[in-house]
C-alpha cells in the first residue's frame, strides 16, 4: 500500500518536473538562437526593419508617405469621428472599471 502511494507520488513528481524542464529547454533554445549567427535573409530582413524604425523616429510618423496618404488618413479619421463621435481616434482608449 505504501509502495503504491510512493510510486504514484513519484510519477506525479516526474510529470511535473518533465513539464518544467520542457518549458525551460524551449525558452533556452530561443535565447541561444538569438545569439548565434542569423541566416542572411533573416539578417537582411532585420536590418530593413531597424532602418525603417530609425527613419520613422526621425520623420515622426510613416516613412515616405506622400500627401495622398495624409489626405486618405484625414478622410478616414473624419469618417470615423462622424460615425463614433468625439475623441482622439489616434490614441488608445482608456478604460475605467469601478
């Protein structure tokens, strides 16, 4: 009887430890993948994303957006304000739970 309970507890302990180890191994694989050398296509993709990020910070908005883009955006915002009322539509809404 005691042996059965010990075996049952050991199997529960084994399953809990194995789940924990699988999670840690999965996370460590992601961390080690970031440190090794990237594929040339991945590197090019990340370089372009970083370049766009610096350009958008300098421009303060979308990069290479002409007057047509700004006109379309203003029309869309006006249409949404007519449909949903007042407020700043470019800002994430604030929720208050009481």
